[in-house]
C-alpha cells in the first residue's frame, strides 16, 4: 500500500505545481480537469498521511514494549498500539475505496427530467411527488435547484418536469435515480378503494460544460412563443419562451421560466447541450455495460428500479434487493439511506473488478 500511496503523493505534488502555471490557467478545460483531480488527490493524500502516522506510531510502540525498561512508558505504548491496531484496518478500507478510479462525470451538476408513465392522472400526480421528493433532498444537501420547464397534469402533478441541480458531486450522488419508478396506492380518483400501479420515468443527466459539447447554432432552429408559468397562472403575453430544435438529431429543448427571452434561450441551450452530451455518454455507458454489471451503465430507461408501496409503507430498490419500511420519510426527501446503499454496492463491485488494488 505504501508504494501505491507514494505514487499518489508524487502525482499530487505534480498537479499542485501544474495548476499554478499560467499556460494551464489560460486553458480552461485543462485547468478545470486538473483542479478536480487536485481536490480528489488532496483527500487521498490527507488520509495517506494519517495512515503513515499510525504505522509509525505502531512501530514505535512495539519497539518500546520490546525494550521493556520503563513500566509507565510501556503502558502508554500499549495504548498507542491498541489505537493503531483499531484505526489502521478501517483506514485501509477507506483508502481502498478512495483509490477506486472516479467517474469523471460524478462532480458535474445535473439536469433532472421526470415524466409521467403508465397510469394516467395518477402517474402525473406521482411525477409531482417525485419532483417534491428530489427538490427537498437537494435542499437538505445544500444544493441549488432551478426550475426549467414543465407540462402539468390535468389533476395535479406533471406530465413532464425538468429542473437543474448544482452543487458538490451532484451527478455522483443522483445518477442512481435514473430509471422507472413505480407507485402502488389507491388513487385519489378511485372510488372503490382499489390499489393501482402507476409509473414515472426519471432521467438524471450530467450537465455539459461549454467545452464538453460544441453546438453549431446553424444546426439549431429557434422558435419563440408565449409562456405560462408554473401552475398555469400568469400567462405571458410576450414571446419570451424559447424552443430550440437540433435539426441533425431532432433533439428539442425549451425553457419558459424567465421573463427574459435571452435568459430562456441560455437555459434552453444548456439543456440542449446536456442532452447531446448525454447521447454520446450513453453510447459509452452501453459499451461499458457489456464489460461489467453496473447500476448505471446500461442506460436502459425502461428498467424498473424502485417501487413505492403505500398500503405496506415500504420502498423497494429492485437493483440491490433493498426494502425499507419508511415510505413517508423517503417520499418527503429522506433518500440518503437508499443512495448510500447503492453507492456502497457499486464501489464494492468496482473493488472486486479491479482485484486487489494494493
């Protein structure tokens, strides 16, 4: 392990030197990449320093006990040895996980798209529930959410809602949410008390930076139209809403959140760029899926990932066979325990794939 950590330390020193070079600072893409690498390596080198300190403490304590001259010193050495033996295995495991190569997308902000699936009005209501669940979770994480666009359901909720999330490691945390979410409950519109199953699809897309995807505006058709704000209120009489159509791929992005046509165009372009980037990323993920069993690699939007069962108060994640009887807290934004289990499962699988990294 020490040999591996020495290589990490050398790379950290190298990156520390590079990010202050004027030519690197002038190259925005390279600077952003190196800055992200610097942050990741800094965490690892801090843990490595602690690991080396504990090893040195252990060695020193063993030497004092072996000499056996001073009873008081021996007692202190035994305490020091016990602490090192307790902490070292835990720290080794932590370092092993930190050494797993990170997905370069993990640090990106995201665009989340939620669409009602089978189940009519109840599916739209459920899509609205998911939207509230995610926005509450994001708020608890200290992340910022920005509404982009929505198509409301006739009985509440959304046929479709799109929003942005910005913060630390957003994609790395939320990427496991992509897929089909099912709900089993008695709909508000059901008069005979029968339990119905409805569904909504969630897509979590890593937000593309300008240098990730270059969009040729000659390929984009721009349409302006009158917008209506969230809730169908405040109908706008000016043509401030913007719809962008990328003609080579047929991908459409629109925004009607802002009163300014220019700001709506900026937001719609960000969504368009993200969808084009995600299209390329998906090709890569599907290629990766052929090599490994990954929770997010297949990119299969039709995969049923989670069921929210109201009569039994349970939530089941089908990918890892996890069931939690805590539906009310989860639907109110407390999804961290689900995400923790999914991240742990994937990290464990990656560790198995790579064999003994140390």
